[in-house]
């Protein structure tokens, strides 16, 4: 896993090897209103059952045409209100629905776009989509303005025996976020407008092979507080020892110091699993430099066969001085189920594939919409 904060690495890499993937991730929280949002643009949708099924059939020589990542582009948007999912929209389609910013940083999928303005040091996001399965029409615009950045690079390809087929680009560890969401029902005149003011985060991931071929499990988290901003990234690679590749990035607001630790020890605790959730640790302990971080996954915001998103309690200990517990966001990924035909069947219930009818997708959203009408 290569790691970089180089802003030039945010541009679309135009990967075309079968199984390649690339995504741009933004999230933000308005703590005052209890609202959080997640935006992700994809090329080579890494979690798509359609893309991965094509890849496996091609690899097994049951198909002659290799999958092109550009034919599996996509966009997802999630809205959480008071810790509960309000909108979970995921759509993918062929290359005609996708475009990138010429000579700059930014991509578009249908009416959903982000672009980076280097003169203002600002990311501008706009979304415009219909979600017929949930009777929703969503418009929105957001501004992400970085509050600080890190300067760090780790090239694992110079180390023998270390996997370098994936890259994490930490673009914006913390941003001031302003925005507005306009949500309407398609079948009536009901409307809800949300004004957003909060803090956010942005990163970028890419790789040249499917994640399940080389990643065993993956933890990520971030938290903001009056004293510390913290980001951690932990990857256990397949076929290697139990020692993971891990990095912690800490900003101390009191001293103004920014520190990056890549010699991090990691211990997992409280392993559990759900009916469709993969085995995962409910707690993590990370130690790097003078810092010991304890993460307790508190409430699942989103769960699936390979992915979990949590609100988490985080405790920071610096040189034996323990600071109060603060709240953050954590994610867990176990890519193995992505290669399971059964799990691909269930994952298809979340993904609207342009030009593809899926009974699972419509049944899943029918029942979600029927029993969840909050706000209208």
C-alpha cells in the first residue's frame, strides 16, 4: 500500500487493467443538527457485483472480453440524520455517464460532480439525481475548504515483499464544509431543505487489482476535537504475517505540531460478526510514538457483507496523559465476500446498474421505503 498526500495524485489515473479501481471520497458532519453526508465517485467500481463477476468470468476464461474499469463507473450518496440512514443511493453505469476534469482534479457521473479550484483551495461538489426506488429527488451543493494538510509519502514498492498494488491519497484531513440539500418526493410536492455547516474529510483510493486478491482486512477512522485531530489507516495484507501496515496522523491544536507515525503497533479486540456482517474487531488499540489510541466502535451507521461504518469513541493517551473520550467515524472492510457469488447477489440489492433490472434491488428498496418515511 503506497501512501501519499501529493495533491497531483488526485487526478484520474486512467487505469485500464482488468480489476483496477479508483474512487474519490468526501464525508462531513454537522454536529449541531445531527446530520452527516458521504459522497463517493468511482471508476472501476471496486464493490460492484457486476464488475467483479465480469472480472472473475474473464479470468476463468469464460468470457473473452476483459472488463474495462471505465465501463463500471458510479456515484454514491448517503445521508444520515441523528445516527440513522435517510438516503443510501448507489448507481453505476458505462463510460458514457462518466467524465473527468481536463488538466485538473475533478470528475462527474451524470449530474453529480466535484471539482477542485486551486486558486481558492476549495473543492466544490454538486449533486443532482433521482432515486425512484425510494421516491426521492435530490439536489445539493457543498464547499469543502481545507483547514490543514499533511506532507507525507510512503512508497512501499522500494521495500522487498511489501504489497504496492494499492494507493491511499490523503487529500484533506480536515475541511470547513458549507452546503445545502434540497430533497423532494417524486410522487408528491413534499420537500425538505437542509442547510449544512460542519467539518469534513476527503481522500482518494486506487489500485490495479481487486482488493480481495491482496487485502485481508482494512480499518480506517478519523476524529476531530478541540485538542487533537486524528486519522488512522490499518491494512492487513493477504499472505503476510499478522503484522499490518499502519499509519497514524495527529495534529495537536495546542502546540500546532503535526505528526505522522508509520511504525504503529495494532491490536484488535472483541471480535464479532452479524448475519451479513463480516467478522471484525469492535475495538482497536494503536500505539505510535508517544500516542496510544483506543477506538471503540459504538453504533453501526451502515452494514453489509463486506463493509461496516460506525460512530466510534476514541481515547487519546499522549506520553501517559489520558485525554477525554471523543467521538469519531470509523470504517471496516473485509474484501473477501466481494468474490462470493452469494454475497454478490445480496450486494446487488444496493446497486442500481444503468440498463440492468434487478429484482433484489427493487425488493430491497421497496421495503426500505415502505418502513422508513422519516421527514415526509
